[in-house]
C-alpha cells in the first residue's frame, strides 16, 4: 500500500526536469500540498534516491518490483553466460 497521493507525487517527481510541466502537475493535483501528499513525495524521493545508488548491473525480477523488497535483487549475468 502506498500513501495517498503516491501516484501524483511520482508523476510530479518525473516531471521536475520540465518546470512548466511540473507546475501544471502541481496545480492539477492539490493533494501534493497536503500532509499526505508531502508524505507521498518524501516516499517517492526516497525510492528514487535509492534506485540511483544501485550498481548499474543490478536487475529486477517482476516479483521484486512489485513488493518483495530490495533483498531479492540479483546481479546481472555477464554477457554470453548461459541461463539454466
């Protein structure tokens, strides 16, 4: 479960490189200024910061992406290595 406004905060975070779009998102989703929206924004920021700190060779399985946590990340196999 995500905090209220999580989707809007995610959209806002990904729009920040385009200031005009970010301003429109902020206006369109007033929840972003509420206490719940601030919590959602902090959650999204934490996830993004954690993601950029991972090694480039880190891969995800769909199970990891959707809720099993970070402990199940697996390093990518070297190019050309056989898969079982």
